[in-house]
């Protein structure tokens, strides 16, 4: 059978991106197909970081074409990178930050901060440059979760240099105050402080900046969402009906300010006893899936109620960094790829990184 470009493309149409359930051609990942006699060259570009999927994708490509072209005659070029995506009209992207993602819950106690830091580490493991902004002025927890302490330094221009650990860039009010000092501030002061932390930090060439929003859907959260150039949002909930009630309010808040919700993460979905192996849905089951179906957004993944996840976050080395090959880390990485893939379907911000042109009369 003579190999033709059309025949190769037909085979490629059978291969789907598992994070979006669409084929490679439909998604525009196939940038080139070259056929020269019995040789075939493929050029595949993913618009999001996906280091954890590339080997499996190449194996799938080779398997799909194995009866058409010998393995040593098939050249596969795979690359993946993040792009800047559009933000709310009237807002400008942050310099050196391609995308800002908000992680919200609507209420406290559902593991939002733990999810935020592990999502950031997972995106980094997939090949992205990532930062975390702790937006909870009243109860900053990111410093402890990332094992960072001490006051940050500043540049000659008085910009704050983000603290770093585990490869992540991080900023929090917790770096500027003592751990046991309460922040007795009213809403406008909190909003102003957060905008300063965001805009006056010298972020260094980030693909994603994860903002761990404070719990709730009040004035502080609403104002931040209106003023911060968000590319998208992720909702964290447990399957419990009470948590879902507040998670739905968070989702509606993002709709109100025209920020796309990329999906829902269901935390504490199941507990497996470390002694006997008995599995139990302590907070109920299926709540995240029902909410996702109700509002037409994807369920990005479910995470277990696991004492190791809590202990590792409390110890300053979250799960994705502490046990990168564990099942839980794998779940976080799948959620990270699914989040990035969903964002990659949004329109790109073509103005990101372009120099500002100033016209002067001389």
C-alpha cells in the first residue's frame, strides 16, 4: 500500500487528546505531515505543557501508523508550550505573566490552598514556569505549605523579588508579617494590598500565575476578579452538599465578571483506610460531577482524602514535590494538563510581550 499524506491524516484523526476528547486534527495540533516514499515525518505542536503525556502520545502515533510505515522510517517531532490567552475586556495582561488562574472555593476547609500549591507544582512538572500568589490576607498559608520563610528582597526599582522553593515563585503577605500577627484590615485595604503584591512583584517569565483566592464571594473576592487580568478560574469543592452550595456561588461570581471557569476539582472525594483498605465516601459522592453537569463545565478530576497530602503540605513539601511518582501526584498532574488544555482552547492574547510604542513630537 502506497503511503499518502491523506492516508496518514486519516489515521491521525483517530487519535484523541484525552484531556479534551477531541482528535488531533480537529484541535489543530498537526502542523505538518511529510511523505517521501516510505518515509513519513510528523510535526505535532501542543498549545499547553504536557510533559506527562508526550511519551504516551508518541507511542500512540507510532502504533496508529505501524502498518503503513516502519518504525525507523517514521520521524515524530513533538513539542508543547503555553501561550498567553485573552483576559477580560478593559484589562491588560501582567508583564512577564502569560496567564493568571484563580483557584476559588466559595468557602473554607475544602483544601483549596493545598490544591493550589499542588496544581502549581503539577503544571511545573508538565514543563511550565509557574508562580503562586497567596491572596488570603487574613490567613496566609502558602509560606508554610511551600516551606518558605523570611522577608523578600527588592530590586533597584523597589519591585519585590518573589521567594522561591521547589522551583516555584511565590508571594504572600505572610512573608511580610510575623506568622502570629493578625491582619485587622477592612476590605479596601485588603484589596489594595493584594493589588500591590500582584503588580509590584517582579515575576520572572511565568507561563501561569496561580492565585489562591480567600474563601467567600464577598466584596474582596469580587473586586479582585474585576481588577485582576484573569485568564480563567478553577473551582475546588468537596462532594458535600454544603460545600457545593458555596462552590456554586463562586462559579456564578466568575460568570458575573466574565471570567471563564475552566472546570471543577472535587477534593476529599474518597477515603481509603490505610489499615484495612476499606474505601468510604465520607463527604458523599458524585457532587462534583453533578455540579459540573448542571453548569456545563468539566470535572477536571477528583482527589482523595489522604492524610499524606495533608502532612506533606503542612511540612512544606506538597505531594507533587514530595512523592512525584505517587498516585495522588499523578492525579494532580492530570488535573494540571486538563486545566491547561481547557485554557488553550480560549482565544490567544496576541498583544502579550509586544513592546509599547511611544510617539513623540520632535
